[in-house]
C-alpha cells in the first residue's frame, strides 16, 4: 500500500495534531526579555519600557497587567517584532530574535479589534499567515479547518467578517493566530471589545485552548485584573514603563509586596502604620493612630513605617470575637449594595476603610458609628520604601 501523501495526512489532522506540532515546531518556546528598553522621541527621550527583565516559561500564560500607558503593549510588540528596542534582547525559545522581522519569529498574535481583512472570507483570513509563511498549498486547507475547529468556527469558513458577531470575529482572529502553529501566542486585550457576558464565555474558551495547547507560551496584555487572575499562571504588574512585581495570582493577591500591587490586583485597604514589634517572639504589633493592631510576624523592623493591607472581604462587622483580633471604629460615609454583598465605606481616623459584608439584616445608615474587625493573619504588612523589584528606593 502506498504511504499516504503528506497533503492527505495533514488534511486529517485534528486539534490533537495541532497540539503535537505546536510542541514540535521549534521546540518548547518560552519568551525572555533581557533588559529590554524602548524609547520614543527624536532623541529617544521618552522611555516607555525601562529595562524589562522577564521570562515566560514554555507553556506558561503570563499576563502583563497595569494601567493604561504603562508599557504593556509596547512589551508585547517588542516580542512580535513591531517595535525595535533601543537596548536589550528578546529571545524566543532561547534564540535571540531582536533583529528578526515579525514573520520569522513563529508567533501568533491577536489584538483587541480583531483586525480581520474585511474583503476576505473567514477561510482566507485564517490562511493568510500560512501563505505568508509559504506553507505548501496542499497543506493550507487542512490547517485552516483544523484552526477553525479548535475555535468552534468550522461552520463559518465561507462567511465574510461582516457577517459575524464580535465574539465570532474574535474566534476567527484566534484561529488565524493558531493556524501557523505558533510556539508563542501574543494576546493584546483580546476581550476588551466584547460585552461582559461574551467576555466571560471567551475567558473559558481561552482557558480550554490553553489546556489543548500546553506547550504554547502565552503573553496576555490586559488592564483587567479579573482576566489576569482567571487566566494567568503568573502576572507581571507594570506601571510607568517598569515591571513592578511578578508572581502567581495567589501570591500577588494574598501577599502583595507593594502598595501598587495590593491596590491593582484586587481591592485593598491600605493603612499607614508604625511597627512596634516585629513579632520575632510570636505575633507582630503595629501602631495605627492611637491603637495597637496585631499583624503576622516578621513583616518589618520595629520603629519602621509600613503600610497595612487588609482585603475588604476579610473584614467583619462588630467587635472582634477573638481576643487577639483587631477592632477599628469609624463613621459610615457610604453604603453600596452590590447584590451578594454590601460595601461599607467607613472613615477611621480620617482614613477610608472598606468592608464587604454578606447577609446584612439591616442596611447601616450613613453617619452611623460602627465597629469592624479583622484577624491578624488576614493582614499583610508592606514595608515602606521598597521598590517593586525588592530593592530600597534611593
Ligand atoms: P499600555 O499598553 O500599557 O496601555 P503602551 O505600551 O501602549 O501602554 O504605551 C506606553 C507609552 O508609550 C504610552 O505613553 C504611549 O503613549 C507611548 N507610545 C506607544 N507607542 C508610541 C509611538 N509609536 N510613539 C510614541 N509614543 C508611543
């Protein structure tokens, strides 16, 4: 029996084979930023990415999270090859790609506005990258079908983009990125043009795709902390051109090392305190206004200024039931009903303190004085003057 011709074999490939090829493509890829700096202006005076050092492991989803203008997209475009760093190197799969044009980097990219070619049918859109890569003609149809199947769009190959909903267009854009079997997938705010319900459905889809393509490294730019917390293995927090923090979602949420991380990843109460006792012999103690509060041991040296971070959902109403718990008293300045919870804003010694409370029988009134409590182990002490990479500010 004659061996099957390559074209036939490829036409029969399904998602499983795509996964295999992605892994086999150019090995397990991974991305490394090696002190990457990008600057604009006539004399390069506007640094928009400042010595970024970051590694995305093969198969890892790394979210770049930060406010608008912090340099996230610039970092992603430096990987894609659309932005040339003024210094530093970008490596993909251990290979220095800093000087390579985009089409030679083996990356797939999806941007916010889909960027489908309006005059091309879905199948032609998905085939575009394959043609640019000079994939043999006989292979293209099979690869297009395979990518459309992965994104649940197999029945739409003959449509034009204008005949699709926003969510469907984004699926086609993802199929187009996957068709070339990239080792690296770059996603730039891929869900922000979708409405809330579609967005949550697409988040689940992206998580599924990642499970099906476990060797593809994904760099995911977003300003939405829910997307970052939900999808990422690790989150790199960016602010003003710098990497400020990097860790798993749980690390950043539960043990933020900086005020910026505490307030950008989740919601945080941040109280200025002075350390009384670093807790070497047990629990630590800090001074806040006229009170002493108990905190976990080992946060900072006695006498130092620090910030106490308490998540609003870990705060309870009333005096602390435990003898070693912390109680704060203040005046309610605002009450927000949020369905499952009430959020109380309480002024404590002139500082705003938020509590997310479940199942309140009576809605507290503005101007009421209330007691709020939290457990020492639910507070995180953030030492003052630490920059985000762990070094002390000058
Ligand atoms: P983010 O993705 O975090 O919103 P960007 O990486 O898009 O941020 O932009 C970072 C900064 O770089 C912004 O201040 C932006 O105005 C600036 N910037 C981006 N692209 C250019 C460009 N081509 N020329 C000049 N400035 C730019």
